[in-house]
C-alpha cells in the first residue's frame, strides 16, 4: 500500500467490507497495548470518544480544559449581554 504526499492511503475493499467501513466514511487509528496500530470505523459521534485523550493545544490545555474555559467565557458573555439589555430597558422607561 502506498501513501500519497497528502498522507492518504486507500483501504482495500476486502478490509473495508470486513470492518464495515462506509465509503465515503471515516476511520480512526488506535494504538493497542501491544503498540500495534489498528483501524476502526467511525459510525457515530460516540465512536470518537477518547480520540483526544492525552492531547493538548498550544497552551498545554486538554480538550476538557479548553471546553470548560470556553463555557465560562460564554457564561460571562451572556451575563454581560443580559446586564446591557436590562440597563437599556431601564433607560427606555
């Protein structure tokens, strides 16, 4: 099997059928405890669980940490908008 300059490889039909990989479709690569890398089909969002485990962004934050920070920022923005509209409503009356 060859890999293109873009890092793409074709999974042979017999393996796609055996693994029930849809075409077009998505797969994930998983490293086993023995160190082997296996291909797993992705059929739903829950199949992606754990894909980002141990990964961090440029600031060293995990996906969960970043999501929490984003949610806190969203809450702060919502509260700011509520206060702004509340004071606008009071000014109109």
